[in-house]
C-alpha cells in the first residue's frame, strides 16, 4: 500500500493525500485548494498530480476550502466515484463549494478583462457554481462514530475532531489477505474546552497516522480568557475610540464563535449598546446550517439553547445579505462591530471594509484566526505600514489586535494531547502535514519529546510504502 502526499506538505493549504491499496484501489483523502498566493495558486490548483478519472473514492475530513475546494474540479475532469463525509460536512460543502465557484467566476472575469487589454485569449475558471452543484450529487454521508464498510477491502469510521461543525478524523481499516492495516488521517484538530463544539474525540489504535501541524510551534492563550479579551477590545474600539471594530473571520466556524461570544457578553451586560453586523452571505447561510445540526454541539451549548431561542441571534445583531446593505456600512458613522469574511483578509466583503477604514486611526482590526504568511492578513498583523488592497496602496493607521484563542486549530500541546489516545510504541509511522516547513520541524521535536518515535515530515509529492 502506498501514500502519495500531493498537497499541504510544506504549507497549510491544498490538502490532498492519495492512498493506493495493494489491489490498486485509489482513495483520495481530502481535495483542497491552495490559497493565499495570488495568481500562483491558480497554476498550483490546476496541477493535481493525479488523474481524477482513476480515483475510486474520496474521503473528506471537513468542509473548509483548503480541504474540499477542488472537489468540483476533479468531478469536472472525470472523477465519478463517491465522496464520503459526515452529514454536517456535506451540508456545509453545498454552500461553500457554490460560493467558491462564484468567486472563481468573478475573479476570472476580472482577470480576462486585463488579458483582453493585452490581446491575450481568455481563460476558464477552475470551476463554476454549476460545477459545484453537479459535484454534490456524488456525496454520501456517514454519521460520526459508525463503522462503514465501503468495499470488502476497506472500511472507514469518522471521529469528531472538534475543529469545525462536521469535522472528523478519518479512521481507515484495510484488509490485505489475512493481514490488517489501520491508518488515521486526523484532518484538522480542534481545541479543548470550546464553547460550541465538543472536545476532539479519541480514535482507536492506528498503525499509521497522518496529522496536521498548523500551530505546531506555538501555544494559545486559554479559552477561559478569550471572552474577556474580546470584551476589552470591544470596549476600547467602540466606547473609547468611538470607531468601527472590524473582525475578519472565516464564515464558517470563527464567525459563529464570535457571535456566540458576543451573545454571552450581552447576557452579562458586558457589551456596549452598539449595532453588530455579520456581513457575509456565506456566514449567514452557514449559521442556518449550524442551527440545523445542534446534535454536534457540546453540553454547554445545549444548555444555552435550552434557555435561549437562538444562540446566534440577539438584539442589535444584524445579518447582512445584499451588496447594497453591505455598501451602506461604508457610510455608517456610529461605533459598531463588523464581522466579515474572509479570515485571512484575502477575499470577500471584508476587503472592502478594510479598504474603506484601514486609514482611519479610530478603526480597530481584530484578527481571530490563522493567516498564511503571504496573505493580506499576515501583512497587517506583522505591522506593515502600507498594504495593497484591490491594487491600491493604503497606509495602515488602524489599531491592529489579535486573539489566537479563538483559533479552530489546537496548539502543539493540544494536538499532542489528542494523539496521546494512542499507544506510541504501536505507531509504525506518524506523518506531519498541513504546516509550514519550520513549524513542522519544531512540531516533530515536540512530538519526540513527548515520546512519539518514527515521525516523518513528507515533502511535496513524496510517495511512501506502508
């Protein structure tokens, strides 16, 4: 049996891992987009490293675009197999992939205008909204914690990782004659003691593990203090500075975390009497899906629901859908909070809010998640005094803050704690993926210090026999 590491091997996006069994069955774990590298990502995303028509099955850990974003593309190119994931992941993919197709259509249209001015032929988007809709026909759902036999050769079982709604580790059992091999792909690992989702669920002993390392070199602050930090930043931004607090947040996961935290602060009378706008059509749709899948919430959230009709709705909270309503926020001159996608500040409506407000010293920009090194968000966070937004240079006069505690990814101690459900001496090989190179090296050291041996850092398109 062979594993081919086709993405997310020296960075945190583009997750794709191809398993070829002894009988030649080809199973793709995730099919994610590369993000955050401008035009370079288009070439990277089109160069898959495999023939989609040869793939028999796709197993999806969760719906984030860096794990799911190329599914319509491979379906368009001939993949006709079944895509297995959890029910919540499937429902989120239905809106996320359509949104991704819409963005690609719009971006390609703008790009082709530039090509036309240079007498160059137009290019096609990687896929369209229609391609995304067609690909949804190939999805099949498997509930968490239920073993599912896909073929006589292998079975899967999903275990909640607490990273996002419907996110799961993929535990796979392979039969090779009388022998059995087990492999677990953790996908992305969440934090412990979160407010909405449960803690990462342990998985059975595995021979081989493929695991993420996004925050493999750092520690987060405690979630117990996250709401207090948020409260202080809100009060400073809107009560003291009398300005706008702009929170770039991923539409799925982080937005709901922030809205719920603000709801809790309001219940405690710790929130100024201001308007709060969630300006992201995708986030609005995703929040509806969160409401549909309350079975995925933890006990604390279930208790909150028993006394509140809607954890994601309260007085002064407004969900913005239309472009016209979004534009009206440009002339909204009272202190307010604007939560808008994307979290890395690379796309979506948040870029317009940044362009209109980043030069105002009364504005506060609050980052609540990971920003890849080449993204606009990373540039703002590292203190660049001038940034380009939509091709226009802007002076950064806004106050910039960050709260890492809201991250959906566990830090290295939390990830090691999660992996400690395993008997370390029974793991034949542990592969570190989904992280920058230096981070993966540091995380390998932390794993070895914790007693994990046989740790391997695969390089791009490396093939390993197991």
